[in-house]
């Protein structure tokens, strides 16, 4: 029998709600910080498959979440496409050469950089009980492109948005290359044991409507249709952060099975605008979890009540803040577990 999370993603509206948290494997956990200290950095952890499997399982052991999300990063795809990748302490990621400086065909792909990730998936799957779901993931082409083009994170993705207007054919080639690598990468994760996958589109909110159609909806639709052709029963969760009023078109046109909602989305609006019965995931503000107190329970209960009429995976509206107290996460789990629709 598949677990609560997988059944919910497949469209069953069960009285109990599954729960997992974006970025649940990471810096708010003391046991993660110990391992990171020992291995000397984030990327070393990702490529050490025993360490990565252990970190994937840490939040499951501590809290018993319904889903384990693979410990890796969306920037492993540009690394495999041939960019150098570094995570400098306190500075965030750096990719080089940046595609504002260098043409795409100057990159030489290094597909072996994906192989350890599949090993991590297989190791986790071998340890995780059948009632827990193993989630694979990748970044969506638009969000990944913003890092590949600028070579780093940026506040409003302006280099990439400008390139997409200045040289649409050149930018299309970048998006297509990311799309193809991502299809192979997610297929590899599924073959290794991932039971559902999530596409993270953290910067979907920065695009104008026509650009959203072209750079968010179209490549995500291509990924979903390629995966569905090979793995029709593996749910795909799409998380277009900041998409706002473009969310209904995204949900209808990409072919995704479930949609992740950020904390700015009003559940009453989704009840009217998203396809009936489509599973949703979200959308407690991570800062409500950080702050804690009685307000945390009020807000978490409101999220649970608001999505009672459709399949709902309890989650945050974005990644958990690294300062979040463990006790607040424990309180949230207890509340979500005791709720019945
Ligand atoms: O969710 C999980 O627990 C699984 C692992 C995961 C990580 N990153 C680990 C990580 C996932 C799903 C991601 C996704 C990711 N990575 C996104 C999309 C989601 C989002 O949060 O918007 C993006 C944009 C990235 C790129 C990235 N990775 C940045 C900008 C940074 C540096 C900023 C930061 O938060 O430190 C990372 C590093 C990173 N990825 C860490 C972790 C645990 C922190 C590494 C450390 O310092 O130990």
C-alpha cells in the first residue's frame, strides 16, 4: 500500500493530511551542521552518497515526515552541463563561466556529475519504509537559467530577463538544453527509486505574462510530457513560486499532477480558480513557523481547514528558515497529525 503522501498526490482526498517541509534537510538541524563541519562544505556532502543519504533521512528520523526529499541542489544540473560550481560561505552559489560572458556551446557536459545523485536515491530508497515517499526534484528551466546566465543569484533576475528579450533564440537554446538535461536527470532519479518529483521554479514570479508562457509553462510542459510517457504513475509537483494570478494557467497547461502554493496565495481564490480535485501543497508562511507561539497553531489550522475540500499536502510556502527552532517543527507536526478533514 503506498503511503499517505503518494496517495494524496495521486488525487485521493484522505481525512489525514501528509506533511513534509521544503528544505527539511539542512541547516536548522544540528545533526546536519555536524556532518557539514566534518565534510567541509555543502557540495562535498552532496557528492558523498552516504552523507547525502544520511542527511535525506535525518528529518525523517527526527520528525517522521511523510516524505523524504533527496538531499541535493537544483544547481547540480548546470554542474553536469559543464559549468564550475562553488558554494562560498555566506555568499551563495557561483557558476562559471556565466552565460552572459560565454556562449552555451563553450560548455562541455559532464554527465558523470549526476551519477552519485542516483546512488543517493537508491541508498535512501533501500532504507525508507514503504509508508514514506521518496521525493526527487530538479529546478525548473527558467530558475536554473537565471543562475547559469548571471553566474550567481540575483535579486530580480535582470540579466536573464534582458537576455530573453535581446536574444530570444539564444536564450531558447539555453532553456532547451536545461530542459533536456532535466528530463534525463529526473528519469534517472525515478529509475533509482524516487516515487514523485518536484519542479522548483523559485523565480517564476519575475516574468511578464507572455514570457511566463514561453519560459515557465512551455518547458515545464515538455518535462512533464516526457516523464509521463515513461512513468505515467509518478506524480509531478510543480512549484511556481510567485506565479500569482498565472497559477491557474500553469496548473492547466503544464500537465503537472499537483501544484505547490507559496504563502501569498489565498486558498479561497484557489478554490475558485484551480481545477476541482487537483492536489495542492503548501502554504504556511515559513516565518510563522519561525515565530512560533499560539499564532503558529492558528495559522497552521487555517491552512488545513482552507484546503479540506481537495487533496492537500501540508507544507510551507517556501523553504524552512535556518533559524527555525526544532520545538516549533515538533509542534507543527503534532498539530498536522491530529487534524482530520
Ligand atoms: O529541500 C531539501 O531539504 C532538499 C535539498 C535542497 C537544497 N536546495 C539543499 C541546499 C533543495 C530542494 C534545494 C533547492 C534549491 N536550491 C532552490 C529552489 C528552492 C528555493 O529554495 O527557492 C534554489 C534556488 C537553490 C539554489 C541554492 N542552493 C542557493 C541560492 C543556495 C545558497 C543560499 C542558501 O540558502 O544557503 C543553495 C545552498 C543550499 N542548498 C543549502 C542547502 C541545504 C545550504 C548549504 C549550506 O550552507 O549548508
